C-alpha cells in the first residue's frame, strides 16, 4: 500500500503558500507558482544582502567626498591622511559625521591634513 505522508506534505505546502503571502495572482494561491516565486525571491534576498553592503559603501564615499571637497581636500587624500594618522573610524561613521556634525568632521579633516604633512614623501620607483 502506498503511503502519502499527507500531513507533512500539506504542512510543507501551506508553509510555502504562507511565504508567498502578498504575492499577486497565481503566485500567492497555487503551490507550483508560489514555490517558484518564493525560491526566486529567496535567491534575490540572499544576493541583495551582499549587494546592500556595496551600495551603502558607495553612498558613504559620495557623502564623505562631497563634505571633504567643501573644506578643500579630496576623498582619496582624506582617506590617505586618516590611514597615516592611524584613525580607526570607518566610512559609515565618517559619513554620518559629515552629514550631521560638521565640527567633528572638520576635526577629522584637520587630523588627516596634519598626518599628510608629517608623512614622508613617497620614494620614486626604480627607473
């Protein structure tokens, strides 16, 4: 005799339909279409959790660059100066300071500028 394991199958299908709640048309009502839609959605969610980190870093860089140029330094020179000063602040924090606390951002810029002045000139590569 064939055993269908129907309680577990029904539970599995209902769980998939619950995950597809809010989808439109067949994708929220019919198991086959809901399963495809949820699988695709989960793949996008997995991928975009990583993409989100990238896009926020671009945003922070743009904010820092805009604020830095207003005080007369470029983004790359600012970051170079902060690395030379061994500043532990990350781009997220610096961008937040640039947007909300101008005085603190100016202190960071001055720290970077002073570290750049102290930094020895880079030796030229062998010719």
